[in-house]
C-alpha cells in the first residue's frame, strides 16, 4: 500500500474546501503510516481523526501516547502535535480514508442504491446477475457484506466511511470488478459515501420512515438526503412510479434512465401475473423498452416487479445475456425477505 506524506493529506482536504487552518509545515514531509479515528487502533506515525459528538481531548492524548503525530479535528486541542482544522470532520474522514486505502473506488465499478424499500433485495439481484456472467461483485448492505466467499454480518446499512473504503480496498485485493451497495439516507447525510462518484446511482422509492430525533428531523430532510445520490453519480436509474419523484429529481447532475409500470419508461413491466408453483409463490411479467423478454421471480408481490426492473436496468449496462439475467432473477433468494418456511412435507 502506498504511503502518503502529511502535506499530501492536507492538500487533498484543501482541494475539497475543508481546511479552516493547519500548522503542519515543520512536519509536512513526514510519512503517514496509518489513518484512523479510534485511539485503540493508533500505531507509530498515525494521522488521527477526532470524530464523534462525544469525542474527548483525552482520546487524542491517548492517541499521541500510542504514536499519533498529527490530528484532524473541528476543534483545536491543547496538545503539541500538528493540527489540521476542518469545517466538516465526517467529510474529512471520508476523503482521507479513500486516500489512505489507495483510492479503490477509482478501480471498481460503483453501484449505489437508495430508497426506503427495495435496497436489500435489489442489491442481491444485481450481484446474482453480475456474478452469473463472470463479473466478480462485492456487496455492502443491511444484512451483510460479501467479498468473494467472505461474509461479514452488518452493523449498519451503510458503514462509517473509513470502513466503507477499507471494504472497497479488500474487494479490489480479492479481484472484484464491481461493488453494489445500499446507500442509506444517514449514510448520505453523514458523508459515509463522500469523496467519490458512483458510476450508477439508483433511487427505488420513498415513504415517511426514519423520521425522528436520531435520524431525520422531518420528511423534507429525509427526502433531501435521499436525493443527494443523484448529485453524486454519473448515471441515475429511477423508479418513475415512486411518490415525490419530481422532488427527488430536482437538481440532479447525472443522466437519467427510468423504470416502472405506469408509464412509457426505459424498462417497463407489462402483463403482470401472480401465481404459485410447488414450494414457491411467484410473479411474472413481460419486460418492454430497452430490453424485451419474459421475467419470472420466485418472490411474490409488486415490490418484486419493481426490484427486478431496477436490477435489470442496472445489469443491462454490464451484460446482454438475457438467459443468464432470467435465470439469476428466478433463483435469487434474500435472507429474511419473503423466505419460504417449510411446515409440512405434505
């Protein structure tokens, strides 16, 4: 892993208009061995990030004892190592983390999915299709993180930016070409996915969830955070049947591709049918638009129609193999999402 000098981190933060002031001149050429935000993880020549609403000066002093030689903070502390004061510590952490892990998002095809519902199932659908056509794909989501055969239970839908970048770096090491991840409104609001641009940003839908003192102050704030993804991606894919879609699209900076049921969209489902087969509940439809073929999914309901339309729209940018798309969607299963529970052999 390439090691950067202290001044290089300062320059990167400055280019992102985050520097308030810094006093690193005498130490500008010092090579940073590690970047971290937990004082328990500090090693020799660490750049320490003072993050958290409950952060205390004693944590920084502990970090210095363990080897921190400079710190990034929104507050100046009474210590004798160089200080980089920034205007937004969360965004600063995202930017220096990306740099520390050698910019893995510059190598991976980045797919980010946001929305109140549908994120989890759609990420699994996308990964299933891409893996079936030989594109090794990592996944970050509500249930787990998947890197090849390594599966790690999730703590947050969208982890802290440092963990996100560390995970991307592991995916690159394991030979992944793509990553598909759930992007929560909290993740966008707290800059957990700042510092890079998604190749594909997807909006599924929005409902008045996640409103409260520990999440979003009101629905407008929630909607605003969801819409941020369409200002941080090159190509947007959106459910045009979703409520408030006009407001979600306000100010978007990407080109837009559409999917849905109730209009003339790029990917549209027609002739939707719900039916059963031995051991499963199913839904089928005819896909029309940029691709034209029948789809069958062994997870029932209209939400499965929308999730699969979204997955097809994404995967159409990676493969034209209709048969493998059909097979992958038909066989996809997601933990805790409409799982069949056998109760009798009869």
